């Protein structure tokens, strides 16, 4: 009986440990993934959208995110993760909540690290323009909800310096 209790307790305890329910378990989940094992993890921001949880973080000081979905027991389970190498990095995240057949349900995440030197970005998405500003010398996450458009989206970026001078134009 004691052995059965010990096995059941460890199974239940471990199933709640690797999930996205709190910051500690989020870090444990991230470090359990091959992409991030042996990495130092710094949570930048946690954003909940309906039954989904998005976490912007730094992995060895590089921008990354992890996406969780809530299961029927109320626990957040890992579904996807990605990392990039630039001090100002962009991620296009597809949300499952409220997806309509002919439309995307997208969130555009920009993570700026302490090493970022770009204070302003203009993001063009089809005919829409979003202006994003970043505090320099600070890790931050900016979340932009993409307009619901038909399946094809085109993106362009314009980066500006502190004086508003265009640094780079990417299509």
C-alpha cells in the first residue's frame, strides 16, 4: 500500500511539475526541451489569451517564446517553442482560440533584449501599419494582434533610430 501511494504521489506530482501553471514550472518545462536544455532562462513576460498561455523569455540572453494550451484539468501543456539570434526578434504565433476557417488568428511577438539598438519599428501587415517603440537597455516583449485577413498576409518592417531617421527597410 505504501509503495502504491508513493508511486501514485510521484506520478501526480511530476505531471503537475512540467507544465505552464506558474513561473517555476514554466522554466522547468522550457529546460526539459532539447532546444533549451542547459540554457539559462529569464522570463520577460507571460500573456494569457483565453485557454492559451504565451511566454516571452530569454534563453542564454537570446529571444525565445513558448506556447502552452490549457488541458481539461486546467493545466497548461506545452505545444510549441522557438528561439532566434537577434537582439530584436520577431515571432508570428498562431492562436487556436476562435480560429475561423478562412482567417488567421495571429499574434506578432517582438522581443527586444538589453543589447537592442533599435528604439522604433513600423510594422506593415497588408494595408495595416503598427508603430512599436522599445525601451533601450531593457529586455521587453511587445504583443501585436494581427488583423483578421484572408489567408495571405504580407509583412514589411521599417526600423528607426532615436531621431526618427530610417535605419533599415525590410520587405
